[in-house]
């Protein structure tokens, strides 16, 4: 399977239950196939964190986005709900993530495979010194399908752009029966797109709410299409991993 374009589809959503000694409990569904070539193994998975459960302070060895898509809770000092986007660079501690009474569901997205959370302070031995990078977006409003279908021309709004790192969080609205060529910058590891509302036509797939696409920078550009319904799409530019951390990946 090529890793230049990957589709995160809901077909089946065969969730696996996970429970940690620190009290963390959640269900996880991986959208992409997992393999051993870490650098060439993008990740997209859905976490359903159980109600009133805490995901403690931790870090990962890869850059990642988390997109909160359902439920409510708190992320550190921030209240989270759909659609809040969080970015954490490699070896950047973050959390805790505390699910509310209805639980908290979020997508976790990476351009390279991570081998598991390193909880702090218990696993401080795996931590590395180097640049740390956080970003948390405001809640991005979801349009109703009726409002979206009235759209006459496409709209692209960048909520956050960091030219130096390549980090980007944008919202794209495409009207019905539109075709848009998305350019992929070469200073990013790749781009994730998440359908917030509507339908996105991708080859022989019709992507619906919270389904997602990964585009590696090898693609350079990618055609987006809509048909009988407009689409609201979250676009996430994943920064390249900082050189300070590129020697090895635990």
C-alpha cells in the first residue's frame, strides 16, 4: 500500500479496549494499517476516552495532532469540545486530558509511527532535551449542512500558520460540485484533512463526517471534489520533526 495518500474510513470501526495501571481507560480504532517502517507509517486513530477518566501528563517521540470531535472535557487548562485542535511536537509533554461526563472522543494524527505514550514523571528516562512546541486552537464552529449547501464560492481560512515550523491549521469550505487543487508545501511532513461536515469525493471513496485523508509531501498537490453536497474540511499541516530528535526514534 502506498503511503502517499491514505484514507481514514469508518468501515467497521473495530475498537480495541485499553486499560493502563495509571487509571487510563479508552477504546481505540486505527484507520491506517500499522507496519514496522516507522518513518513511512503515518497514523490516524480514534480514541474514545471513557467518562470522567484522566489521560495523565505524557509525551510522544513524534509530532502529532489531536482533534477533539465529540464529548467534552479539559486539556490541561483548556476546556475542549468539538472542534478543538491540539498540536504537540516530539518530546513535548502535554496533558492531562480529562474526559467529562459524556466521555471525550478525539483523532490522533501523525506522519510517522509512535511506539506509545511516555508518561511523566515515571518514564522521564526517555525524555530528550530540545525544542518544545505546543498549539491549541479555539473551538472551530461546525456549519449545518443546510447552511453549507448555500455556499456559492469556496472559502479557505487559516486559523493558525507558523511559517518557521510549517505548522498550519486551516478550514476549507467547498460548495457543491466544486473542484479544488490543494498545494502541499515542501516544508511539511504531510497534510491531514478531516471532514467536519458534508461529503468529500476521493477517487472511489465518499468521505463523511470525521473521516480523514493523509497526504505526504511527495504528492505536491491533490485534487479535492464535492458533488451534490458542500463540504467543510479541516486542513492540518504537519511540521517536519525537529533535527534535534532525528538521530533515533524510541
